[in-house]
């Protein structure tokens, strides 16, 4: 963890001037590395398939009021990746004084689909159940992630209450809920970085991708399951607002996934924005693009009453 913090500090110093120009004071970034945040690492939020599922919590040491809370899911095509690779993505939210929860989940070499979806739903329920303990604002939970992490942010926030994918989650009968009763779980917004929205589209045909094929494996019902874990399946009115960022030359997750989601959400009357990165590949966006994107994300969160309009 020390090496991660050192890397964070170096990055903060290198970008502080640019961020300050976008109305985020340099001192807010430095606060993070000067002890203003407490980091609780590798908390077990559930156990599945004999695997202890871990997450990290970042919270300000002085937290007199409930805090907007970000839940971050890493990418890697459901077959690779780890939460520790995600720490730089936390910085814009830490700079705003938010709480952050960084989640790991089962990959395909441990458990095939829908395990990752089940785990992320359990992580969301864990955050809601620990709101009092960590001063999370359960009315202002924002989900985010990139690529497969974007998919998991979308599907976690879009599945209906009492989804079959919640059945593996601990309940108030098997863990101690902070409030004494099982809380209602809700999501305030989703920030989707080039996430998969139609899993079946990646199994066969011109958009077939090895990572999706590996995640579904040789299950006889793989097409049915792919549809069940696809965010496009659950588009309807009343969903949380969705902000999508996607490069129009992405070679790993087709840009059409973002376009189709945007059109479907518009049709359903769900507040959403598609920010297209012209010439953008699968992430790796330049500094100017990232700065302007995070400014746009903040404005989106303000417009949807998650951030104050000050």
C-alpha cells in the first residue's frame, strides 16, 4: 500500500495545476496524501465458491455528515484485472471529499458468468448495509468502472430489486446489519467508461471477443444468460442517470454499445449523456480529454442533484 500511495502522490503533483484550473484546488489533492483519508483494505464483503471477496474503503477521517459514495469495479473482460490497478481512478472523487469503495470480484478462472454480476450486487448491498458505520450516504451511491467494470457498474445499478442475481448475497439472517434491518438498496447515478451493454453481441459474429466467450464458457444456455446479464435488457423508466464515455474507434468494446444504450435510455426517459471521444480507442485517453471528461461528469452529477450546485 505504501508504494501505491507514493505513486498517487507523484501523480497528484504532476496534474495538480491542470485540475486546479478546473476549479478543484490543489490543496484538496494534497489532503489525500497528508493523512486526511483513512484506508481500510481487503474487507471481506461476501464469500462465494470458497472465495473470500474483498473490497477497500477510502473515507475521510473527519466525516461529520453522510458522504456521497463511489463504488468502483475494475475492468479486464471479466477474465483479468485486480482492484489495486484502479487507484488512480479514485482521485477525482477523493478530491471532492467522497467516500470510495474499490471492489474485486470473481473472474472467469474462478467462476464463470454470472458470478461477477452476483458479486458486484453483493458489494452494493454491503455498502448500503454499512452506511451508518462508514457514514456513506445511501441516497448518493454512484457506480463506475471501465470496460467490463463499466458493464458491471451498469448491470449492478440497473437490475431490479429482488433480482435472482442477489440470491448469493448475505442477508440479515447471516450477517449483522448495522441498522438492524436489511436496507433498501438504491443507486443515484452510473458513470460508465466504455462498458459492454450487450454481452450476446460479443459471443458470435463480427463483434465476437475472446474475453466474453471465455466468461460464458460452454454453458448450454449461454445466449440466454448473456441476455440476462446485459444492461440493454433492463432499460426502463426510473433508472438512475447514466453518463457514458466511449471512444468511437474502440476495438475491444464496440462504440455501437454506447450508442444503443444512449438511444434506449433516451427512449425510456432516463437522464443520460454520451460523451464520444473522437478517434478514441479502448481507454488510454489523453490528459486534456480526461480533464474535460471529469469536469463534464461533475456537471452531470450536479444536474442530477448528487453534487451541490455551488
